[in-house]
C-alpha cells in the first residue's frame, strides 16, 4: 500500500491483509486507523505521501491485537512523527537558536511519551508479566537446587 496525492492506493489483497493485521473486518476502522496514524504529518506533496506510507507500514507491522492496542499504536506513530518533525526543525541551521532549542525540547518530550507508549504496549502484550531467562546455573557439590515454580504452602513455609 502507498499514499499518493493524499489517498491510499491498495489492492483488495493488501486491504484484506491490513484488515487482518489490525484485527478488524471493518474498512471504516481501517480508514480511521490509517488517517489517525498519519495525522501528525507536517509535510506536503511527495514528502507527505512518504510519511503517510511509513505510518501505514508501521501500523501494519506493529500488528495491534485488539482495539486498545490499535489506538495506542496510532498514538505511538503520531508521537514518532511529531518527534521527527521537531528534530528536523531543531537541526535546521537557519532557525534562530531559541527556536531550535524549543524544538529539540519538544522532540525530547515526544520521544519520552513514545518510550512510555512502547512500555505500555509491551505490558499489554505480555499481560504485565516480566520474563527472566537464566542461562547458567552452578550448583556446588553437596548443595541442593530447585528448578521450577516454588510456592509456599498454607502453613507459611515453616517446615510444614
């Protein structure tokens, strides 16, 4: 799929694939998700089309699993576009120093929001559980080791 002249061009197969990736069968939801993800696009012409295509690609690649994830991912993409625009303004040498500094501060704020959104998306997808992988365990002679889930019994674990 790609944007040209402000409109998305997709084949029926691509549309069906995007609907499946967004966990919906409603083309109106698809249109809303695409437009929302591309809403923070400050560019015009071909640059705008390129940014919208990137937003659409990110939306599909991040593959929301439910409506809440879809909304969060749309916000994440909008924050990314806003941060990128602020970074561009902040690095443009012809802007005065104060304007560049304000833009860079805004970019940092957007990137901070984006990092929190990514953490929240990971929490949603992992059920809030953390996973720790232990790659090496060493048990000395005469020692004991327990592998697996260990829970306390009803007696509080005092040898009962």
